[in-house]
């Protein structure tokens, strides 16, 4: 069966997802698109034989659309996800699920009222081969209980529009979800420490930032967010357990030896680092729709990440350790 997809938002990430749904994923066809830039939506639609519709609500209501992908501006996400639930359609929403925890809860309540999961949130690191291998090791229990986790998220540069709170809201949010998923428990506190600032930044920006999280069982996690590191896009994660450690591998590259130097390359872009993970994410999303049972990151995961990023933003502003307080998890989302 071919699942007909409507895409809301045809910017960079929207076009990238349309490409993978068209060229990589089997069993899916993009049949309708929309964007605030109508000319751009029309151009994208013409390239794949789809229709450009006036609004996101039109895409959701279209009887030819079986499922929806939301890649529009973040503050519009909740509106479109809620409309998709009301229409009884599966919806893949790029992060964030919503820009406030309150709107995330509205989505959770709507999904509960519907009676089954319809929403998947775009936390694509769960589909990366290295992270999956790490989770398999941790879940096996062979290393004992996790005690500490060390993470780093480094970008070569960021644009002037990037502001200090985005370090947790847009950057560290990926690690926040990964921490919860790898360890299988919630984050209970957040703290942000401000090291010496790099000179390679815009004056308004606090960079780097050092974030400290604690989980429900007492695992301590440190995360370096350094978005002007200059040398490349560098993602690191190591979990220290009772009887060993497990570390995320660096992307495979050739080893060059020349002129008394040994070197490997460093990726420069998140799309190169996680391109395969994005592909696998959509392959499995389409398969789960065909199976009638979503298995990817849920609306609850979107909500938990929103609460944790709110705590991290408050910690940056106040310098205090901030508690992360979640509502009780509904049965719909497991234990």
C-alpha cells in the first residue's frame, strides 16, 4: 500500500524530507505541499508531481492525504499537529513538538482522547547506527548500571541570529532526548555553567556552555555545547557504567599519513553526519504507519524535552540548578 503524504513547510528541512520520501523511502508518495511562500511551494510541488495547497489546514483536510509531515516554523507546530489528530491522521512533526510545554500537553490530551498514538516527533538520533549500538550495549546490562555520561555537541559556526538560549532549545535538545532514550529514565534537574567565552562568536552570545543534568536514578550527565568551535561538526557521547564504558564512534573516514602527519577528516555539516539516520527515521515511520502502530519518539517525548529545555533556559538565565517537573506519564505512552 502506498501512503499518501502531505508536507507542511517546504523550506530546507521540508525539501530534504520530501526528497527522501520520494527517492529513498518505498511505500510513500508526497501528494500535497504548502508553505507560507506560495511560489516556493508551487515550485517544489511541480518537481514531484504533487499539488500546492493554500494552507496547512488544507493539506490536513485533503481526503487524498493519509499522513502529514510538519516542517513549518516552530510556533505553528502545535496547531497543525492538533488538527491532524482531530482528522485522525498520522503526523510526523519535526522538533519541537510545540514551543511551550502547555501546548505539548494539549497534544498529549488530544491524542489520549483519540485513543491511540498518531504523533511522532523528529528526534532522529534514535535512528543513528552508533547511538543504536550504544543503547543495545546499555540495555543488555553487561556493563552494570550507568553512572555518568559525557557528551559534546560542537558546530563550526552559527549565524548572528543564533542567541544564547538556543544552545539548549535548538542544540542541546537533541542530547536531552538522547539521554532520556539511552538511559530509559527522565531528567530531574538542569544546570548551566558559563566557561570563558570564545573570541570566535558574536558579542551577544554565551559560547561555549557547559550543561549538567541529573536523571531520576542519579546518573550525572555533562554536556559541552560549543557552537563556534571552528573545526567541524563534532558529536560525542560516552556512558560510564559500573564495570565498563561505551562510547559513540566517530563517523568512518580514511586515515591519511603524509609528511610526518597522520590525519582523518572532520564532518562540517549535520546533514552529512546524520543523513543516514534521517533516512532510517522515515523508512521506519512509513513502515509503522503501514503496520498501524507507531514506535518512534512520541508526543510524551516531545513534552519531556520541552520541559527540560525550559529548565535549561532558566538555569542559563539564573545560574541556579533548576528542577525538571513533569506531569504523570499517561498509560498511552508506556511506563
